[in-house]
């Protein structure tokens, strides 16, 4: 589905008729998140866009993983950035899948028409720049949104590569990093303006009608996550957001 993107110098043209339908971590509610199998299932179910998370191994290879550790989603233990690629490749998810490298996913995307969001869990702007370069080497920049929970990092990517589309979902970590608190989303419009970010990505309870209206009035796009009921999907369609992310793409039908 190539209707939704038209690349200009520094912007993306969105589908004017309805929000983009986005598969969160592929199909998190139906398969093992951030696996090729999960991403492929999302495409089979007809999404416009897929979203997946990026970490990096100790030897500098970008891989798909949401958490800083592999404990929750695989049969292994430990931090991703303390593993070699060889050690990472030995991991298995609950259904027996091998978590992929970014390179594997980009190779697959070359033969698909789906757009994608890379949620890069990387605080180093130099590594974020290398991430952009890797996507560009596959000729996929015009189909990618580079998203970060750290507005400053996303802003540095925007400054270095203004032609790419950037997105933020600013969040606070608790001291023990055990969970996220979306209070910082109250400052979303401040961060969008300060760092010239293109897209506001809201945790859906924070996406109030007033907030959506003000962000869109400023010329930015709005994505909401993670919307896992048909009722809420219809609500955000009425509010004319630009993208809706869900764990189960069947809800879009």
C-alpha cells in the first residue's frame, strides 16, 4: 500500500482519507513481538505501516528488541548491549523464533510496499545517525519514520538529516527503570517545536481532542498507541489523527 507516503524535501504526505493503520511490534497481540514472523503477519493482515523496536548488541549490530534485556521475550538472560551478535542469534522467543537483526528486516522490506516506524532505544546520537545511514543504504528512507523516546536524540537526527521523518514520544523512566510514566507527554508540543520534530506519538490516554487539535494546527502529524479496541479506534478516526497503532490489526477490519 504505497498511497500514504509522498516524500518531499523534509516532510511526509499522509493519507488524507483516514489514519494510517499501524501494527505495533508487528502483531504483538497475535505473535511474538519484534520478530520477522510478527512483522510479516501484520503485512498479511493489511496494515499500512509496521512498527518495531531497535537495540544494539555489544559488537554494534542493530537488532529488534523492545527491552534493554532479553529476559521478558526470549529464553535468554542479560542486556542486549552486553551480548555479541553470535550470542543474540542463539536466543529463541516463546514460539521458537529467532529475534532478527535490523539488516534482515531491511532486506525483507526491500521486496514489500509497507512503510515502517523504527523506535530506536538508543541514547547515543552517533549511533542514531548510523541507524539512518543503514536504512538509507537499502533505499528505504522515504518509507521510514525514526522515532525516539528521547526528544534531544531525535532532534539531533533531525538536525543531521533534515530529510528524514522523525517522531517522539517523550516519557519519564522511574529510578529503577521498571516502568514508564507518560507525564512528560504534557510537554509534547514544547519538544516538537524545540527540536523541529515531524510527528507526535501519543500514548492514547494522553491524546485528548484539544491536544490533537493543537498539534495538528501547528503543522505536525499525530500517531496514537497502543489502541486495542474497535471503539477507541473509531474515536480516534473521528478525531482525525494521522495514524493508529494496535497490537491486533484485525481490529481495523
